[in-house]
């Protein structure tokens, strides 16, 4: 059974930083894409970042230049480093993974992922 477990969320002041981790178990995703999405109260789920098996990285427009996605295939883990956090970054952050090989145009679409974590809350205080 595949499990994705996020950690690292919390409360931070605007301008601060956090690093989220997502540890996968049940199968390896070293040859697959993994990503981060977020959902704020009353809003639709938004793509944040994704990383392909070849370490190509993709970012949503609202986080470009501030967030960095990375992965450690030996640990079957993906990370999201978030800098210069803003109150509008407040949301539940979800890790996602796919056994497939989404093309670049689809890699930031939630429909491309079949495995999801339970989410971790990130709150940015102004």
C-alpha cells in the first residue's frame, strides 16, 4: 500500500521560511513525478511545484523564485523549501505522486497524480 506522509508544516511569520518533506512508502517513485499542491479555505486546489524523474522542476506562477522543490531518491522523499513566505501562502499543502510519466504540459495538473498525502497545514502570519 502506497503512503505519502507530509511533515514540516507550521506557523511562521511573513518573510520566513519552512521546509516541507514528503516520505513515500509502498513503492519507489525514483522514476516518476512527484509534486506539491495546496488548498486554502474556500479556494480550489492549486499547483505549487513538481519534479520529474530527471530532476526537471516546474513551479506555479505564484511561487516562482520563492519555493524550491527537490527530491532524494535514496530516501524516496520529496522536499519543498519555501522562502519569503506571504500570508497568501497559508493553506494545507499536499504531496502527490504518480507511477506514470506525465508530459510537461500536464505535470502541474492534479489529475496527473493518483497518490496523495493527508496534507500539512502551513500558516503564515502577517
